[in-house]
C-alpha cells in the first residue's frame, strides 16, 4: 500500500489563519511510564468539522480532557479560543460532550437542562432553543430515564449547546447507538457544523469522519501521524487490475513507464499511475499473455489508509 505523508499541524499553515484549537508538543504521561499523548501538534480552524480519528486507546479522550482543562498536561502548550485550557474566558465559549452524558434520571430532559443552565449562568430560553436544535422539543417533558440511548446522546449534545458555543467538542458521540441512531447523530453533527460554529469530533469510526468531517487528524499511540482532508489522506490516484497469472502481471506492470508503484492488495494489482493510461496498460498486459478480467480507476479507501497509519491496530 502507498504510504501517506504525515502532515504536522504546523506545516503549510497560511499566515494569520484563524485557529480555535492549537497545541504544540502537548504530552500527557502517567506515572513516568505510560505516555497517553505524545508531543501532539494539533490545529483546528474556525468553521470546520475536524475529525480526531484513532483506535481505542490512542489518546483521543485524554487530549480532549486536556483541552478542556480537566487534566493537566505533563508538557507542551495548548490554546483554545486563544485562551489557556480550562480558563473561564475560554470555557464560556466552548460546549463539550466527553464520554457518556450524566443526568438526573427522575427529571425531564428540559428540567435537567434548566438545572445546568442555572449553574452555567445561561438564560432559560436557551434551554428550549438547544432542545429544538437537537430535535428533542417534542420529548422535552419526558423523564430522562425513559429516553432511548440515542435520545440521551442528543440531550448530551443539547447540554453542550446551552451556551451557544463557538467551539463544540464531541467525544465518540455515536458510541453504543444502533445504525439509525448513528445516522441521525451524523446528520445532527453535519447540521451543527454549518456557519460559524466549529466542531472537534473524536471517533474511531471511519465512516463517521468520512461522511461529516472537513479535515481529519489521525492519531496513533498519542502521536498525530497524518492530517488533511479525506481525499488528501487517500493519496494518489491509480488503477485496480484483476489479472492472471497475478505474479507475472505484477512483474510486467511494475516495469511499465509511468507506473510509480505496483502492489498486490486483496488479490488484485494496485497501480499508482495516471488512470487515463488504463487502455495502454491493458494492451501491454494482454500482449504479454496476461488475462485481464477487471481494470478500473481506484484510490485507497480511508480504511486502508487508517490501517496503514495505525499499524493495523484494532479499530
């Protein structure tokens, strides 16, 4: 498979770019032996949905907790909305859902949010607006314990929206949801990411970030190993060729002019080459006695890139 070039958060950044989240060398160690986050350079731009993608245990939640000031970093620096993590000035413009939402089971969804609004100094009319934004207005008076898991997650997002934040931080918001609940949550996040609001979304689900994120940062063992749009991460265009005998086809294709790379992936050839040369390559293979059953444009799937970058850790 083709290697993906890592894009460090500080590389190629336009001058004066409006960053809502920026970290430099952010590190968190536990007990001097376990490094949960390792010299992380992260940059989240205003107005985007940024996907923080990595396997379970890659350091995503620890990073978000540091950005919110819930835990202190061992070293490195971070700025959130231009402020130090956890500062009242910054938190007043940040909404977050980290891990499972916790509410009073015997109170209604609306009353739970009114309790939170009171402590946050938020006017009560924001409760109704937040409930409408997550499409819970019709179930606002139902007790929390009667909510489905999807509704509980939506209420958690509504709580994060109470302050009408500039930055919304969501940690694995579709965890435990059924397929319909996941699809509904993805649609909600896409909607929330429109306009001036910025969303930082952590996930280990490839389809989630592929469908809703403007840019993706891939983290492995606490390190940012790649960053870019989904198309940038997928890398160069090429051709997928199913041919027999395969080994002979690989030998010939690898020596054709213009073929940058030839590999075997899942029983087929993957050639890094201009797709417009498909007819020419087909002719070369056939004239060499190779039987070609399929030849089509192809690019690496996000799953292939993810597995390549994370060393095939469990997703």
